[in-house]
C-alpha cells in the first residue's frame, strides 16, 4: 500500500479518510481532542442530499472525475457487484438488511439481484433489469456465464438460472447451507469467481456454519474465514482460517489474493492454509500468517478492497490497494 505514508496513524491524530473504488474520498487531519458522545450522533439531524448534491461534496485528487451510475430507487443498499464477460454489472440490493425475514416469510422478501446492461459516457446506467427477486440479505453474489448466478440468501447459497432466455431467473436450487446467521453483519460475502475456476468467499464474525458439497466433504466454519467452492456445488473447502470479519476479496495479476478485515489490520495478502488473528482463536502451532502492514488505520466498518493494476490512473495509484 504505497499510499499509506500519506496518512498519519490514527492514534497520533484524528484522521477521517475513506478510500472509494479508485477514488480518494476525503482526508481530514485535526489535532486530537477529547471526544464527547454528543459530538458524534448516530443519526445526523439533517435532510438527506440528492445524489446530484452528494456528488459535489466529494473531494477528488487533481485530474479525477466522479460519475453517478445509479441511485435509489433502482439501487437500495447495494451490497456487492461483479462484472460478467459481456461487461454487464451485476449487483445486489437490500431493503431487509440488517434484519432477515423469518424462513416462513421468504416469499415476502424484497431484496434483488439486478443487472446494469450498459454505462453511458456520463456514467449513467443505460438499462437495469432484475435477474432474481425475493432474496434475503444477499450480501454475496457472482455471475456464472451469461444466464446464471450464485447468490447467498439467508440461510443458503443458491444457484439461480434463467432457463428460457427471458433475462429472469426462474430456477433456484440450494448449493450449500444452511449457514449461521447469529450476526447479519458477518454473513457470507465477496463472492469472487477466479480464473482457477473456484468461487472464493468470506464467512464472517461469530457465525457458525457446518456445510458440505455433493461429494460429502464437510467443513465447520467458525467466525471469520475465507473459503472456496466449486461452481457446480461438488466441493467446498477452507482457503484460510481466522480474521475477525473479512469483507472484501481482490486478486492481483499474479494470482495473489488480498482481503479486507474489520476490527484488525485492514488488509491481508492471504496465503493458502494460513491462520490469521481473530478474537481469541489460536493458530495451528506454526504461528499466524505474515502481515503486509502494521498499523490499524482505524479499521472498523471496512466493506471492500480492490487491487488496482490498470493504466488509466496515474502511476502513483497503480499497484495499490484501495479500501472503503
């Protein structure tokens, strides 16, 4: 993270910094003063801004531009997104989050898996359709081919498929589950279909899940872990053990896998089979996997990570990790 030297440690100053998807979103450094609870209300007593008004509030580096792709009501609490081979952008949106509907109310769920079919020169989506509806906190999803997707919906991972070519998935089958849902802030997330054919995913904070593939091999996920599975549902296995609440995965061009984690060091490069620090969980006797950074950076509420290696941004931004 070559950008890290630009920010002072959180314990030296109060630093508010948010790094968006390829865009730095505001950096503020002020002298440390005692904080009072009333200085940081849970709900800001101000009317919401329109998307167009919010765009004017972002602080961008010289030469950068920010564009609005989609907003409410087309997008509600977007959880994740992924491009397919045709360049379409698949994303999930939630109305239910963070309170899942009971299993007997699945038909009343309002969460969606949607597709943006194109993005215009001004950044705006040219067409948005709904691929799957009646989902329940779909924090993880990824397209598989052009007519199906794998999506988490409490309490299972499903394959949803459009069999008749109308652009809407009418088939839904359970691949893995049920997964624990003690804490909905740590559900399955960050589904990443990698070039090796596996789908990589995060399992989060305090949840306990015993799941297996059609081959019968079972794994017991306890709290934070990164795992992977075959897209046909035949096998599921650990990739790494530990982390508190991983949320976000990104591969680089060499195949290294990076992860973001809440309540610990914000970024890890994951080594297959390694153990990483969590709340009171031991390592395997060989010690924890090596760290790529030593400062906490105020790392809570982290929700995403991307490794940038394209050439569109200036050179200083290439080869960096960006974290929200």
